[in-house]
């Protein structure tokens, strides 16, 4: 149980990052360009997590073909998840100008749940591995928390309720970590990495299809290709995690 409580302490890091992003949106609204750069940097971090750590370790275990296959299945799983969210959006409130704040809230919750699964299952490989994943997810979740609360401000006028909704993002990441830890504890390494690789496939798709696309669709930013700092932010995020991975 002591190890499990350490895992919960690890998932508190990205949960705090997400809540911190929400607080920033509440009290210090940023221009669209700054949000776009933050989303590009977050996408770079996620791609580095997947490319440098997750898949680098995963393909070294037994039955590497299974691990690579589950990575692809993660991308397929994201497609069907997005399709399901689209059905809910059409039925309950996606407008012509974009998602309702509740659909954005749902999307962030699903992403945080997958982060929790990743950290919980990764911690069963080694606590230092779980720590590295938590440290990587923390800055990536800050712009998500910012975007979710910024969208909520347009519809929910009560600040207290907005802050409670932002704090409630801790629930899906804790649930994901609990599920990942107890399901994978004691399992062979290739089973652990199969689940980690599946989650990595989801995260890779999220970083490209959601973070970068959301940044490019932000109102008030430069048109795609006109702001060279976006590419710099992407590779800087990748490089930041590379340094963290090398010296942790």
C-alpha cells in the first residue's frame, strides 16, 4: 500500500499542473498566441515522452510485436473514442462554432484518465519511471487546464463553481492511476508495456490531432505557417523532456 500511496503522490503532479492552468485562465487571461505556443510545447513534450521513453523501453521487452501492435490499437481506440464523443456532441450540445464547454471538459477528463493509467502502470515497472512520466505530464497538462476553464468562463458565471470543476479534474487521473497500478502490479513486463504502449498510441494521436489542431484553430492567432515560434515551441518541448530523461 505504501507504494500505491507514492503513485497517488506522483499523479498529484499533473493534477496540480492542470489546476494551475485553470487558475491562470481564471485570473490571468493570456492572448491567443501565448496559448498556441503553450499547446505546441505541450505536444512536443508528449511526443518526446512517447518516442524517447515509452516506445524506447517497450520494444526491448519480450513479444515486442505485441507492444507495437497495441500502440497502433491505441490510435484506433482514439478514433472510436472521438467518434463516440462526436455522437454525444451532436446530441447534447456541440454548436456550429465548436464544442460546448462540457464537451471540452469531457475531452480533458479522458486525457487525464489516460495519463493516470500511464503513470500507474509505468510505476509498476519502476517508481522512477512513474516519476519521470509524471514530471513529463505536468507541463503538458497546464495548457489543457487553461483551455478548459477559459471555455467554461464563457458559460458558467460563478467563479466558485468554475474552480470546483477545475479541481474535479483530479478525479479521472486518480481513477486511471488506480486502475493502471492494480491491474498491472505483478504482471509480466510485456503485459505492462502492452498497456503502456496502448496509452502511448492514444497520447500520440491526442498531441497531433487535438493539441496542435486546437492551437491552429485558436481565434486571434497568426495563420498556420506564419508564426515560426510555434515550431520552435514544439521542438523546445521535445528537447526539454529529452534533458529531463537524460538527467533523471
